[in-house]
C-alpha cells in the first residue's frame, strides 16, 4: 500500500483528476490480472476500447501508454489502478489516516490499518479515501481542538 500512496503523491493534479473522473464515468475500466506482495498488474481500458498494461511495484508505476513511456511519469491508467486498489476496502472503516512523524494519528484514533506518513497537499484531493478528521486537524487545528 505504501507504494500506491507514493505513486499517487508524485502524480500531477490534472492526471489525478483524469483518473478519478475516468473511474467515475466509466471511461476507464480496470481488470486486475495479478496481485502479490511485490506487485500489482492490471489491464486498463479507455473509452475508445484501447487496453494498456499497468504494473505497480515498490519501484514505481509502469504502463504501456505513450504518456508513461515517453514522459516517464505515472499516467492516468496507473493512477486508476492505484485508486481502485485503495478503494476496494470498506470506504469508512479503511480510510487512510495521516500520521505525525512521532507516530501519532492526527485525528487521535489508535490501531489504524492504513496510514500515510509524510503526506503532501495532494491528500486534500483524496477526500474519498483519506480520513477527513485527520485533514481537519491538519488544516484547521484550532477548530479540531474545540471539537474535543
């Protein structure tokens, strides 16, 4: 999971938005072909019916599309796979929590399964998978403290 978040963290906001929109409107569909502890492989089909092979590893995202091959960055197809794999869990119980460098979760819960250390501003774009209480504590600490 850490590599999925690393891939998403490096993505441009435009590319991230294209992946989210494509998954929402069905213009991007993903078929998982293999998943191990070391890698995730999938086929991602775009709205024109063209299929691209995507591989995600601890070393990064690899896709057969021209955007990934020529620009050397994660494309919307790879991001769609990341988002799909992260969202396969219960959307409420398995939220990703933001963690302070000292190991404490921003919202104060304990025993979380999924957390993100060294998050970036991109966390604000992932309201569907990131704990909103953590985001509020980070972005508005005074308001979060009043609620306790």
